[in-house]
C-alpha cells in the first residue's frame, strides 16, 4: 500500500477505484496502414458509438437541465454524421493510408479552423463543437474511457489538474472524489468540489500506474492510500459511517430558524453552480440561494447559451426554490473560468484582466441576453441579480442603465418580469473603500472573500505555492468586511458573505457580531452553521 499526503479541499472519506484522467487534447499519432478498409470500419463503428453516447447524454441532460440546454448534444449527434465531415475522414484514411484517429484529428482541426475564420458569430462558435465531437470519436477509437462526463462506474478521478469546465461536466453521481497534482484550494475547481460535496485532495504527486487500483481518500488529514488493504478499507468504512451518523444528527436542525439565542436572525443561504445543485440546497434546508455562479452555465456549453436556455435554467431554479430568494450573479467568466468560444486573448495576468463585468459592459449583446433571461425568469420566483468584480460607481450606474433599457424592451414586448433586488459583489479593495458610495446605488452587497483575499493580500488564489499564506483571516481582510458592513448599513443596504470564508465556522460568531445579515455557503455547510448560529449569545 502506498500512502501520500496532500492538501484537503473538502473533509470527507471516499473509497473506490481510481480512474486516471487524461486531458482529451493529447497528441494523436499518425500511423501508416495498408488495411484502410479495416480502419474505415473502425471509424464507422466509433461514429455509431459516438451517436449512441450523444443520444444518451441528450436524454440525461433533458431530465437534468431541460430540453433547451440539452439541445447541444442533439446538434453534436447531427454533426458527427455530417456528410462533408464524414467524407473528409474517409478520404484521409484512403488517400494517406493512415489510422482512423489521425484522420479524425486532422479533419477536426481543419474544420474547426475553417469555422473559426468565418465572419458569422454562429459559425465561429461551431469551431468548438467540431473539436468536441472529434475528441469524442478519437476517445472511442483509442479506448480512452477518460472523458469525465461519461463515467461508467463510481470512481476516484486522479488528474494532473482539472479546469472548472471539466469538473462541471463530470457525472456527479459517479464521481466519488478527485485528486490532482496541481491546482490551489481556492480555485473554482476546489469550490465546485465543495459545492458538489465531493471529497478532494490537491498537491499529490500522481502516477498513471494507479489506474484501476483501489484507493482510500481521507479528506480529514489530506491522505491518499493507494492499493488500500482490507484493514484500511474497513477502518475508513467505519469513519464513513460515523460521518453519515453525525450528518443525520444535524437533520434535526432542518426547519429550524437561523437565529441567535438573543433573537438576531441571519439569512443562511447556499451557493450553487448549476440547476442540479438545487436538490442539495433543498436537502440541506437553506433559506435561499445567495450565489448562483451563472458562468458555469456558459462552461457547460460549446457556444453562448441563448436567452431561452438561460431563461429555462433560471426559471427552474426560481420555481424549485418556491418563493425563497435566489441571487443570480451575472457572468463572471475569465481568469480560471475559460470557455473556448469566447476567444479571449491570452493574458499575463488574467485575474486582474479582461473578465466578468468588464466583458459584460463591453459585450453588451451577451450581457443583455442574460439580463433578459433573468428578468423574464423573475416573473416565476424571487430572483435578485448581482454583479461581479465591481470597482467603481460609474460601472454600477452603467449597469443600472442597461437593466433599465432591458426592462423597457420587455415591457414594450408585453413580457412580464418581477421585482428584482440589484446587488453587487464586494470583492475588490476598491469596492470596499467606496462602499459608502456604492451602497447608495444598490439594494445589497455580497462580499466575495475569495477574490477580496486575493486582491487585498496580493496573492494569486490559483497559485498552489502560496496556499499557506493565502490567509482569509488576515486582519486586513476582516477589517474590509467590517467596513463594508458599516458602510452598507449606513445607507440601507443589507450585507452578506458568499465567498468560502462565509462557511468558516471559526468566524461565524465574529461575522454575526460584525452585523453580517447573510451567509451563503456550500449546501453541506448550511446545517453545521445553523447549529453555531443558534448557540450564539451576543451579550
Ligand atoms: C469570491 O470571489 O469570493 C466569489 C464568491 O466569487 P468567485 O469565487 O466565483 O470568484
Ligand atoms: Mg470572485
């Protein structure tokens, strides 16, 4: 048995088989062959399998995220069988006498370049689709079972690193845990693990040899046991049972108020990244959703999600929450959250670059589509809209102008929308320092402590080497929180925390004393924090 130690992302135990996950974009080798007939047959079979997989994915996605969002898989299934695409692959196999993988890779590259160079935005976006379907066929041909959205059995994923876009597409039912060599515990991949309640470790030196071996992951100590023996497995199975029992004990807090012993009520909400996470929010009895990271909708697709698909997603969340508050944060793409079709330039310093509201205020077409979808969905529940990465009053004024124009458009079209509170994320030191001015423009503040820590301490949250000095308890960060609360309250703004620090049980009492009105945390943290709140006595 091998024992390794890394950094824990979520406390919890996982026991299961390892799946070594390789990035799809591995180089495809060109192999000469005389038997082109056999290669064509391999390709035809792989193509059939790809269509079957896509049809299955479509059915599953319809159930989970609705027809509109699922449509991408239907489009992919059609593209796989597109005449020009198929002819090009067969032609390369025959004329160059090469293996099917290579022919698919070359065709995929050629078609994707062709689409990317087109003027029309719709066709431009097809470039990512062609890449995607080609990777799928190559994976089938090479027997690579590693695409995370197609897991066959429950597994512990081991990978060099995982991008948020890869993590969000993994089949959560079959993902027991994941282990990465790289990636910081403050990255969005780590946040996703916590939102999905999946134990995870980072900073472990991984090996391809582990594929298929049985492992035990101990998220309490950050330990990974490879080829775990019966004794180790039994010991951790017991620990898993204890976890289940202590979670069961918390169940009696369901339905109880989030109120201190002396009667101060706190709004205890949950963070989500997808429509599917709502089940977890309800299961953990959160009083609302304090942060719906809407950019994950954009990371699950190969093209800009249109108004209808976004409307369906927001409406589904609002309806499922049945009148409870749902705060949707507008697109916060950029930095570690990248979608190919945005074609964002490479930047040396993306965390401080062209991202989030900066993109939305320039690409108002994308922004208005999202706002239309959100406002339309607000007629079906209690939706609030929140804007990320704010640094100036001017930005907020421009946002409000755009919201106003979208509302006017909807009214003119006779489309109803509800009463939405507008809020901003306080996640830059600039926003904290002018929070008195910003508070006069909006209904609420939500403090994004992940970025606020990064920018206040000048520590890249993605840099694993700096994990140990990325200190959200730093007095500078805590004073920023206090200042934001005071300025917000002075001007009638309620103030919450939706960054990971909001779930830090060591600080719950301090936050309540500071006057925080809301805490929004990963769903599995709701009940433990309710327990603390209900035991706080202010005097
Ligand atoms: C934050 O910065 O604290 C936050 C909640 O936003 P994100 O983690 O998505 O950047
Ligand atoms: Mg942030």
